[in-house]
C-alpha cells in the first residue's frame, strides 16, 4: 500500500519512465507521473482506462483500522534478511534528493 491509502497494481502494459500504476480503494486504476507530480485515469501510452476486480492476491486480507478505514494486510512470513534490506533502502532514500509528490485520486 502506498501513500494516502492508494494501492499499487500490476500492469500488463509497459509504462514510460517516471510513471507508476496505482488504484483507489474501489478498484479504479490511475497513473502517477512522478516527474510532473500529476495523475490521470488513462494509461499514458495506450489511453485505456482500467478497473481492478476480483479476489485479493494470495497472502493478502482486508481489515478495518482504528479510524474505520479499510486497509490491506500482507499475511506472508517475512524473510529474516528483509529488515536489513529495508534499513539499507531507507538510508538510500534519505540520501537521495527525491522530488516530493502528493497524489489525490479524484
């Protein structure tokens, strides 16, 4: 799950550099352009719109958090080495000067 309760999705269509496919909690897919900090409902190269339906992937479930929001939980075991990779990724993230973007899927 990414920022603001928006979910990453698997895309069958290749995206241009700097683009990411995400979806809203109701399954509407949108595309985030990290270079321009913009979003759009249509795929940037095909112009198609997409909606996600069906069951959650293996190992995932939905729960309600303390603020009565629906959240997605991964229930797969975490490999022992994963925390080390996460720590390295956080250090690299802090060292890199990423452009900060805020996205609203509305």
